[in-house]
């Protein structure tokens, strides 16, 4: 992808946001500025942008076990028969659902892979890295569905196939993790009809245990679905308690545990009191879940501002110091390598000249006997040879540092960017190693980065002005809105 095509995509995104969310549209320019800073440092090439690393619409993902009622919930929420339902696995693709201009339309995964406005932009590249050849089969993993449902306006829903960690391929697990990282809200569904949570260790491990320590753990809602099927149990509360104990074993001891079932597909309950109790609890929990879904429309804007600030601070506080440290290692290795090689060559030259009788104690007699012109020519040639040898040793030391960075890249989230940036520094053969600052990091870059941080703060303040009115001045609120 050329820089021009990327600019066109970002421009289209900006134009759409101006219509949908003008305050958020202003942040696109800040992302562009951050892109330029990153490219000057060599951290990013012209075919990528920080703007493509954030979902510009609220993303609500629905994960869970097979037949846990995920698709039924989405059909009920949207008021459309979007997803097939059944007791067995009925869909083996991740389905992105968004507002459309007409009746339900299903589009291939390519529609998601090539559009930076959606959360799966260029996911085929990531799939290819973990499963060679699978990146070309993106249509086997993803699909896009659109329909004209009011509940979908301004947001994206993602329905996942049933989760069974024992049987997932690496590429599918990668997509699950990708969804979790990008989502503003994650609904994790479990099936109340199968109260044997202990047999689902791997699933609980991936969907529960790994979320506890996340800074955004509050975005996970754990939902025990189809709870109406336990109404005929001698002790239906024991079903819920069994699941709570299972989740507690995976360190989930805090947060809400929701109990719901479909309003229009409930099994008949003969005991009227039990029926009313189940319906009341269902309606309360469904209402809370739907309130959280509405809330992500507000949280999305703050998330984008947070991503902008996070990336800017990460460059300043993590990547630049890491690059500076790499350059310092490069300089030290160059000094030690040069000292050793030039010291050895000097010793060999002195030994040879003494043995050959060319050294009179102060100078090399063959050179001293030359006329002034030839002495200068010899000195110039020697200087060029010394410089070329030094540049070779400098490059050799740089490659050794690069080799270490490459080995460390797999274990670090920043590894690939640091390797690319250090190559960017290696290419600048004219820059002295006495300069420890990375290539592209100077007063102008630092000033631009501070501007980005200030713009992120301004964006948050604009959002606060839109939603918060501590003074309670309704007239002021109306004017600002």
C-alpha cells in the first residue's frame, strides 16, 4: 500500500467522522501528526498509521461456549433474524454486524480485511504470521453482515463461533485475542443447560483467567444464559452457584454475574411465583447489559483519546529510550572493536617495520624519504583506508546489536518496531555515533510530540464539556451542544 492510498483511506475516515462525531474527527489530524513522528524515527513505514490501530466505532463482542445463546441474544437485541440459532454449532465464522442501508446483507471477510474503519483491518497479515497460508483464506474466518436496525446505529457487534480452546487453531485464537483487545465491551456467554463448568477448564482459562489482570477488566460481562431451563430443577440456585464456584476457581471473585434468557423463547414455567421471579431477574439483568451497551458509545470517544495519548507517551517514554540504549550499545561495541582491530594492526605494522629496518625509532623511513606531494598522497590514502575500515567495523558492531534486537523481538510487543527503527539508524552512515539520540529525534520532533499530547488532553476536555455539566447550567449545555 502506498502512502497516497493510506492518506485517501484516512481522509475518507475523517470525512465520515465529521458527519457522525465532529469532536472525534478532530483527533484524526493528531493521529496523522503522530504517524509523521513515528516515520521520522523509523518506527513505522508509510503504509501504516496509528489511526488504523483503533476502532473508530464502539465495538461490542459476544464470546462464549457452543450453544450458549449468543446468536439468539443478538437477534433479540437487534430485532432482526440475523444469526442462525440451534443446539449445535451453526456458524463457524466471526461475524461483524453493523448498520446498513437496507435488508440484511452478508459480505465476505475481504470487506473487513481491506477497510481501516472496521476492527479487522489487515487481519490476514496477522493470521499469515501464525498460520502460513491461512491469511489468504480470510473469508473462511470472517464475514460482515449489515441491516437497517436502529439498535446498530453508531456501533459494531461481533458474534463469535462457539469457543472450545482445545480445538481452536492458532489463527482462531489470534482473532479471539484481537477481538478482546479492540472491544469496548465483551459479553462472555455460558450455557446454563450444561452445569459442568469443571470440564471447561481451557475455555475458562482463556476467557476468564487471562482477563482478571487486564487494566480494562471492567469491560468483561459474564453471562449465564438460558437460565430458564433450570426453573424445573429441584434447586435451580445450585446451578448458578456451581458456575460461580467454577469462575471463582479461575480467580473471578468480583464483578457482576448476569443471568438471562430469551424473552420470546422461554420454556413454560408452571409455578407462577417461580416464573415471575425468573422474569424479574432476567429483565433486570438484560436492562443492565443493554445500558452497558449504550454506555460504550460515550466510552468509545474517550478510548480513542486514550489510545492517542498512550501511543504518544509510549514513543517518548519507552521506544525512544530503547532506541537510545541500542545506539549506546552500538557505540560501545564500535569503540571496543575499533580499538582492538586498530591496536592489532598498529602493533603488526610496527613489528613489520622494525624487522624490515624501515623504522628509525621515530618514523617510517620509506614514507619520510618521499617528497611532500607523495607524502600527502600517502597520508590521504591511509586516512581513506582507516575510514573505510572504521565504517566496516561500525557496521559490523551495528549488525551485532541488530541481531540481538531481532532475537528479543518475539518476546516484546515493541520488538518489531525497534528492529525497524534500528535499521533506520544503521542506514544513516553519515551520522556520528557520538550522537546518542536516535535518528529523527530532535527538538522539532519533541515539540510535535508534546503538541499531540496536548491535543489528546484537549479532546478529553471537549468530551467532558459535551457530557459533564458540574454547574448544572442547562442554558450553557444547550449552547455547547
